[in-house]
C-alpha cells in the first residue's frame, strides 16, 4: 500500500526518477519481500527485462531492480543482486527446493506462479553463465593470439634494428677519410715550413728588417687552399664508385624503415579493433570489467611503445634521406 505522505514519482527522464528514489528511499518499506506473492512482481520484472541482465553488469542490473522496487512497489532493498543474482539467496533456496523434489519424486512440478517464475529466471541465469564461459575461452584465445602477434612484431623490429645498425657501420667503414674537411693548420702552415722562416734557432730577428720576418705572400697559400677545395668538390671516380655502392644499401635502409612504419601502423589498428572485440565479447560485470580494463591498459601500453618506435623509424628515415642527399651532392 502506498504511503500518502510520499509523492508520486516523476514521469520524466531517468535522472529525475533516480533523484526521487534517492530522496524517498529512507521512508519506503524495507520488509515487504518476505512472502512469495510479494516477491513475484520483482521476479517477473527480472524475466521481462533479462536483456538488462545479459547486456550490463550485475551492479547496474541490481540498481535498475531497486528502482523498480522503489517506483512500482514502493519497497526498498539495498542489494537485489544478493537475492536474484547467480549466487543470490532466493536462487540458492529455489535450486535446493527443486533438487529435493526431483530426488523424492523424480520430476519437478511447478506448484505456484512464484516457483514457475523462479524456474524461468534460473534458466536465464544458467544460459547466461554458459555464454560467459564460452566467451571467456574466446577471450583467452584472443589474448594468446595477441601475445603471439606482439612477440612476432618485437622480433621483427629487433631484426630490422640490427640490420639498420649493421648497414650504418658499413657506411661508416666505407666513408673516405679524405671527405672530411682538413683542419685549418694544414692549409695555413703548409707553405711556411720551407719558405722564409728557415731554421728558427738560426734567425736573428733584431738584426733583420721587419719585412724579412713577415709571412709568405698570400699567393702560395691561396693556390694550395683553392686546389684543396677543388679536390674536395670534384667528384673523383673513387668517390663516385663508393657513392654508387652505398645508394642500394641506403635505399634498403629506407625500405626497412618504411616497412617498419607500415607494420607498426597495422599493429596499432589491430590492437584498437581487438580491444573493441574484447569489450563487446564479454558482458562487463564487476569482476570481468576489471579484467578487461587491465587488458586494455596493457594493450594501450604496447600501443604507446609502438607509436614511439614508429616515430623513431620516421626520424631514421629522414636521416637516411639527408645522407642520400649529401652523397648525391658530392
């Protein structure tokens, strides 16, 4: 019987209904579910709304059942999940009753509407538990496949990085030491050794005019410097041959970097789609939602690592382009 002191619940959005329930729950009857005839409406509601039980967590389903009790029956129970959940008190008691009847008579005869409704509700629970078990196996297989893909990708990346280091070492070993710009002292002091300076110990700077101790005319060093620059800028046959030898290897390194970037991008897309499959495969009840969050967190960590590797690969590819450009200009 409704309490006239409690106003009728709103017919507006769910938020308004929840606010009404939160406000008036302390004044609702908390002891109205002792008899079978009082329990029958909530059991029938559970059967009619089994999609909520199948598609959402047990916590969410229990909250919706409590709202039904508050609004429709003007009753309250803080934990409907402990009554009608898979391990609920009503469910356990009904299973024990049916097992006892089956052992005594060999058959199960629904005696009342409540017992028949409980039979239907337990069938819903059993079907869903069987589906969850099957989904767990699928999720475990999906996790195993993902681990294998991740390990294969890591092995592939390690191999490519080793090849890249090896090619870089070969490039360094084949680089001509003459390609480096000679130090200034080689050019500045090249013509001083055999010019006017002579033997330093035999010179008498106090007796000679100032002009005699001046450096050699700039003509000779400039000729040497210009010839050195021409020798650096000229494409000698030896340098051309080395450049032709290095181009295929650098091209191979560029292809390795591009292939690594494509593999990383494909793996990131696969991780995102598999995370969605994991979330859709299993109903996120409280315990299973935590496990899925952990899996999603680990996959997100792997995804971040792959993104960083992709960025490094792009940087290495730019460096290779720079090396090719420098070789082409020589």
